[in-house]
C-alpha cells in the first residue's frame, strides 16, 4: 500500500503576508511624507517669522534714527538697549530730567512703531521692560548675596520707572488697553553683563532693555 503525501497549499498565507508587507511599507512612506511636510512647514514658518521680525526691527531702527533718538537695537531680535546714563543718576532709580526728556521722545516712537506694524500688531503678546546693573554697584558694602539682591532691587525699580513713564507719554492711546495687558517689568541685577574683549563693560552693563515677545514664543 502506497501512501501519497500532499503538500499544504500555503499560497493564501503567502498572499496575506505579501499584502501586509505592502501595507506596512505604504504606511511607513505616508508617515515619512507627513513628517517631512510638517517639518518643512514649521521650518518655513520660522523663517517667515524671523524675516517679518527683522523687517519690524529695521523699521523701528529707522524711526528712531529719523527722530535722532540714541538707542542700541538688535537688527534681528528687535531688542532695544538704553544706557542708564541716558535715564538715571548713579545708583538712583528716579528718572533724571534728561531721562524724562529722552523717554518723551522714545516712548511714542517705540510704541507707535510697534503697533503700526501689521505683523507685530497681530502677533505681539507682551513687552518686557528689563533693568540691568553692573557687578560693581554696591560692591564692598554688602555680602555677595546682599549685593546681588540690592542690584536686583535697583534694576527692578529702574525698569518700573521706565514702564510707568512710558505708559503716560502721548503715544497712540487707542492701544492703551492692550499695552496695559502687555507690559511686564523685570529686574535682572548683574546676571547678564555686557562683555567686551573678555571683560565686563560696566557702562554698557548698566542698561534698560525692551523686548517684544510674540505669541507662542519666549523672551529674546
């Protein structure tokens, strides 16, 4: 008696695995395409944001130049640095007469320039006014911790005085309600000194900075 063995027909199983392999390959390709599209879209948006912010910074710089207002402006980020020598007497947080005259010109030029720019006007979230001191102020009179905190207090009070005076200058008051919700006052003590040729430049370190923060972004 002869027994005939029959091989199992695996063709259906093979078709199943081939189909699954094709499906997985297609899904991977779709994922790669979506990932690349999302990445490129995000990259393009960031480039556009930087270009628009640069345009706004250049426009602000031009406005200040036309009105002969002395201020250091970062052409990319739009951060404005004002020397404390323009605003205060040494170790004081009260605005000098020179400082008030300076802000009388600077504040309306700065605020109106920001709110008249379409991109900035639509996307601005807050304006940070930040005070800075140098590392020499109060040195020798207090411990290191006390010196740092005394400078923190001084830098914060200076930033507050600038913010308080700016909001009372004759800028376009149509934006007054928005501005009140945007302004944030900060003190940084001497935590961010200006370094020139490897050493702290004390005059440049003593400053007030104005930073515009856009929606969904952190400070510059």
